[in-house]
């Protein structure tokens, strides 16, 4: 019989990084949450700013990119579809049902934009309310799924849902403002959305990190991994520099000098930075999380 090594039991006394949701096929789940969130965020902001092209973009991003990467994570279609029949026990299953409803109801709202002669072509406040609720549910679906895993204290945080919601609004506002600018629409209200959602996003991120630091030794070890470990470059360069600092400088410049300084290049560059930063933020949180040791904190 092969003699057991003490290494086989290190997970009982040491912090163990989670790999199932970020390495190998797990990277598709990170991308699925990302695309679903930004697509629903685009749709949500488009409802409030009455940007019908944003409906189409958000709907396609959520279903094609988000749904496609969800399918890639689930593996073989012949078996992956079965998860839809587990809504009572699986948060991932409930999230997929929300995306299905988002797709169906959104299709009915979008069709009159393409075919104005349809009998329900008049804009409906009821559609806006239903789609607004579904957008919020899609946006928080990823982080809500993660927050239910108690063995990963970094994820098991009450700030996960607020962080998901505000990041969805923040990223969505960037895409909608860029679309409005290209189509000749009014962007002043969209810039106001961008300005305040950025400030709230920064505050929410700070509260999430502070809450994790205060929660447990495992969560602090996860933060140490994010700040000084294998994910630190992605955190400082991707999340903070590209995702927060650069958009903050552009946003403050517009705030100080007026909306007239905006142009397509500025808006596209800020939008690109925000999308990269949001993806980096999600990747860092997913990759940096440690499981609590069985015989420790």
C-alpha cells in the first residue's frame, strides 16, 4: 500500500485556492457572468435613457455572449440542459431561467423596433418594468451564486450583490452613452449616470474590500493573494489603473470642463477601460478566493 503524504491533508490546515470556477473550463463561467452582467446593464440603462439601440445590443450580448459562454461551461449540450430542471436546489439553474425569461420578454419588446407594424408596437411601461426587474436579476445572478458558497469567505459577503448591481449599471452606462453619441442623441443625462455610478462603484468596491478584511482570516488571506500574490498585477493594473483611475480622470475632466470636451475617441477609450476593469475585477475576485481550512479560521 502506498504511504500517504502529509501533503494530502494540507487542505485541512492551510488556505486552499479555489480553481473550479476559474481554471480550465471554469474560465467560461467567469466570462458568462461578465457578459450576462454587462448585457443586462446595457439594457437596464437603455430603458431609463430611452435608447432603443441599447435594448438590441444588451439583449444580444446577454444571450449570445453570456448564453454561449454559459453553454461552454456546462459542457456537452446533451447533458448541460438538465441543470434547468434544478431551480429548487441550484442558484445557477435559477439564473439560467432568469436569462431565458429575459430573452423571451426582451424579444417581444425589441421586435417592434425592427418591425414597427406589430400590434404591440407602442412602447409599454409594463414591458419596461418587467424587463427592468429581469435585468437586475441577471446582473446580480453571478455574484449571488458566488455569495452563497460559505466555504469561500471572500465571496460569502453581503456586499457582493450591491457590487454586482452598481458594476452592471456603471458598465452599461458607458456603452449606452457611446451608442447615443454615435447616433446623434443627447448624452448629458447619460454622462450624469456615468459620473455618479463611477463614484458609487468606487465606494461599493471599497466597502466590499473592507468588509472582507474584517470578516475572517481566510478572507484576509484572499485579499493578500489579490494585493500581493499571483493576481496582484491584474488587480493593480486591470482593476484599479485601467478600470478605475483612467475612467475617473476622464470623468473628472468632463465634469470640470463641460460636456463639450467629449468626443467619440474619449468615450470609446473610457468604455473600453471600464469593460477591461470590470472583467479584471471579476477575475481577481474569483481567482483570489481561498477555501477555509477545516481546522482553522
